[in-house]
């Protein structure tokens, strides 16, 4: 009996190793992600003017500098531009997703390839191509806000189309047919049946677009202008003179904004239904 018990315990110990290895791997991944963030956040509270870790003293003066007009202007500009990019992405991406998912027509594959192309091309290439195109057709005067908006929508459109398309794939056609059989028009069916069922995909696409536009650097370097530059480009330019604690505070802010948006959308719009395929409270 003792030998059998020892063998059973050895077997249980061996079978537990995969779970322990997985837990250790997950812990290392989380550490790789969050430890640099925690270090950057702590650096922003340095009392001195040097970005050192661990912090020397405690001060909020670098956070006060981060909310001065010098930095608040580019931050608000980035927020407005990212929000507008998300709205335009949804307005264009939702009907485009309907067309690509529900219908078969000549040129469908070409349109789908063009829409998804920015996922393959680096944003750097897209920015260079957009800048050259604007100068080639004589629209160089739109470099700045409008060029950034066009560029952001271009690189964000694949997210809007894919998330809405995935949500549409989960809508049983029988529900829409049942609504129309009961007398609902196509518009009423779209408004009262289809859109409520795909709202998590729509808002997920908007969230992805906002985050992608708000954190972009590569494209913004080429199509931004001195009077219209996102906060990411301003931070990058300031790093030429050293990484002062103010930049650490701004880095934390630019990270907190997308996280807050995702939390709000999950809290009020239930985008977790799209991400996890189920209700978050189940």
C-alpha cells in the first residue's frame, strides 16, 4: 500500500508540472509587461530633475508640468483626433463590413484586400506613401489635422471592419427573417434587431481605432505639422534632450487614457461579449 501511495503521489506531482510551468510563464509575461510601466510611473515622482530609479524623494511637480499648456494642448489635440478617427472608422467600417460579409459582388476580394492592407503594411510606410501622394496631387496644404485624420482612418479601418464582421457572423439570419416576417421593414430590422446584436463589435472596433490612433507615432511623424502634432510626437521630440520625469508622467497619462476607455466601454457597452464571446457577468 505504501508503494502504491508513493507512486500515486509521484504521478500527481508530475501531472502538476504543466500547470506550474504555465503559471510561471504567465507570471513572467505579466512581469515583462507591467514592471516597466511601474518603473516609469515611479520615475515621474522624482524630487530631482533626473529620471532615476528608485526615485530620489517624492514630488508632484513633474505632474503639474505635464498639465501645463505646453503639453495639455497636444494631449487634447490627440484625444480629439483619436475620437474623431474612431467615429469615422465606425461610420465607414460598419456598412463596409455589411457589404463584405453579407453580399457577393464583382471586386469584393479586391476591396477586402485594400481594406485589410494597412494591417500588413507598417504605419511608417503608410505615412510616407500618404505624404508623397498629397504632395503629388497638390494637396500638401492639408498636411496636419486632415492628413492625420485620413491616415488614422486608413490604418484603423481594418479593425472596424473585422470586429463588425465577426459580430455579424454570430447573428443568426433567422432572427432578421423572423422580424421581417412579422412586418418589420429592412430599416426597422437593422435598427431594432441587427445593430443591438452587433453593438459590442461596433464599440470594440471604435475602441481599437481610438487606441491605435491615440498611440500612433510612425504615421504622425510624416503627416503632422508644427501646429498640429499629437502628444506622441511631442514626447518623442522632447526625448532628444533627455528623458526627464515630465515625460514619464506623460507616458503614464497616454497609457491611462486607453485603459480608462476600455474599462468604460466594458462597463457600459459590454465589449467583453465580443472579446470573450459571452457576457462578462456569466
